[in-house]
């Protein structure tokens, strides 16, 4: 079990915090809005009303012991920057930041975050890949001949269950996680009876030849 601190509880931050908690992790959520804190409190380890730009606030809620942080402060770029700097000050090693523009992304990269998340851009790329007939979205090589890729769900798989598709037997690939772009929800080892939708992408692992075969399905 890891400890995560989530700063900013808009739709994205709320969903990430709840999802991490559902996956068995220790989650600390911080936001200035007491109402959203009350809504999330039953789902996470600790939900605190506070200003994450303040180092002492972060220490008080236990952020200094976090394995990673997710910063999602909406359009408030200043708050995003200052919260990230405060997280650096309490020595959080990995910091992931939701960005709202290319300029925002450039600033965060200069500060030295672990990674940036651009939901609108990522969704647009996924849609573009899907309607252009290309299933391959992201690709990470793990070793000689073995990789992990994110792929859009082929049209012929819509409305079918993971069990029904028999991906291991047919394509020799394994599903690592499922990402529902519509709700921005990531599910590790999804239910084999889950019905795939056009808003889903799959994180799949296998050798390069098997992944290429799966990505070519229409």
C-alpha cells in the first residue's frame, strides 16, 4: 500500500483520489472547499480543508510521508505552481500535475515534476487515433521484444466483455488496466465481465508482434 496526497478536488482530482482509495491505497485529499471535502471524506483515509500552498499545512495533514502527489487545481495555475513547490519542500518524491495549457505544462516541466497530465489533450488524441483507425496511443518498451501499450478499443470489440474476447488466447496479450475517458476513471485488472465501450482505452502488455496484431484490429 502506498500513500498519496491529492491536491485539488475538482472532477479530475476527486476521481483520482477515490480511485486510488478503492485500489487499497492510503489517500490524503486537500482542498479549500469544505463541501467537496465532506463528499469525499468517506472514501479516503483523510480529507482536509486547507491551503496546499502552505508547507505547514502539508506537514500537518501528513503529506511529507507521501510516496507521490497529484496536483489538480483547475484553471488556477498560480495555485498549481505554489502547491507543487510546497510539495517539493516537504520532500514528496513523485509529483504528477494536471495542466490546462501548453504554457502551464512548460512551467511545470521547468519546476521538475515527475509527469504532467493534460486530460483534454489526451482525450483528443485518443479520439483522433480511434476515428483514424489507429489503435496505438502510447507505447512503453520494457525489454527486448516486450512492451506495454495503451490502445483504443477497436470498434469490433464494443459491447463485448473482456472474457468473451479471450485476448490472452487470441492475441497473447494481457490487460493491465482500463481507462474510461468519459469518467476519467482508471481500473486496474478490470472485471472480465465488463462490457467495453467506445470511451475506453486499454493498457495491455505482450511481445511486440502480439501488440502489433491487436492494434491492427478494426
